[in-house]
C-alpha cells in the first residue's frame, strides 16, 4: 500500500459483516499492508530509538530484548496508532465506541538460540480467573503491527490456535520441569510481511515462537478495552500534563480520560446515554451507529 492509498482512508470505513463473522469464528484477523512502507520505516526508527533509550537506562532483558509497556508518550508518532486509518475500523467495528487503550507494548526480540518452551496463554490475567462462565467475555481487541519480516517461519512469529478463544482451557501444559513440550493441536504461525498487522481477541490461545533467524523481531501492540475496565499499564497517560491537555478529545478518550465516572459507563450522570463521548459523537455524525449491532447502538 502506498502513502497515497493510506491517506485516502479515514479510519471510519465500516468493516464488512463477513470480517466480523470471521473474527468471531477464528479469534483473529490479518490486515494486509496496514502500514505503508514510509510509515513502517518511520515507526521502526521510533522503536529503535526506544530500544536505545532502554539500553542506555540499563533496562534490557538478559537476552537483550525489551517489552516496553505504556509507550504512547515516548514519541509523537505513536499517538497516530490510536486511530490509524487502516486498523481503527477493526477496533470500533468489533468493540463499539465506549473504549480506550489500556495495555500497549513494544516488543523487540533479537535472534536467540533457545530450546522449545511452553508459553501458551490467554491475555487478561484475573479476567480468566474471576469470571466463571464458558466461554468468558472478550473484553479486549488487540492490534499487532509488524515492523520486520515475519513472513517466513522461524522469525519469532506469534503462534495461535484458530477458534480457541471459545475455550477456557488448553490441554498439554507441562506439569513439571523436564516434561516434553508438545505443540497443541491446531497451532499455526501468523505470517506477516513488514507493515502487516493483525487483530486478535484477548481470549485467543497464543504463544511467542522462537526467533531463530538473523533478523531482530520488532512489533508494536495496542490493546483496546471498555472504558469501565481499569488500565493494566502503569501511567497509561499523565492526564494532568500539558502533553495530554494538548491532545484531541478523541485521543484523550482513547488514552483513558472521562469527565466523571458515569462517562466510563457510556452515560451521563442523569442516566441517559452520553452522545458527547468523542468516539460515539464521531460515529453518530458519520451515520455509523447501528441498532442491529449491540455495541454500535
């Protein structure tokens, strides 16, 4: 996709019903050419700068990797990911308007010769323990932007099991050290060209794979949840800072702002629905609210 093609998109193009159905069925969906090459290169440069800052601060992991959470204030470029025109429709199109980003991270993983490991998990932590129902609610759509080549197996791709988001458990976890590592049935790697992205339901069973290539794996993640759920990252945004006050109302919403507690529940203090919530107001003005879709009413 060229810069010109990206610029033609607004971020408010409705996703097709078939996409929503596939996402509900598989638990993930690949978005080809989410970043045009010029943007991808700029974001890689920005991520490299974050890596250099973490290295300078002696915060690299022992394997020289980083997992930097809450990164949107690290570079002005990152803010654009909140409403990136090729991916934002998949956020509000699968979750609606009462959302914000509560968990974001940059992952940089240099090549590493490591033995097989078991890292299969669902995101959500206590959401997977505190709610006793089958299946559990979705609660989060997460976007992953690939900045490096993940189109060839062995580059540290994310492994997923399509449809597994509807299962609360996954068999095969080793019970003790030394037990054999057995790949779960249905496991597949999400193969991405540089600039591709994918969204996934936080319940999808997934795992990082081993990066045995000669290419450092570089990814940006943005997780969106409902505004009545607390943030996972520390200091998602300093709402008293001049930086935060200079953002647009929609950016402020997507970074966690609300004028009062009722707003987080999508209503005014009176109990009526709040049409002034920035994303709802934008979708309403564009005629994109849809009473046939519960989260877009």
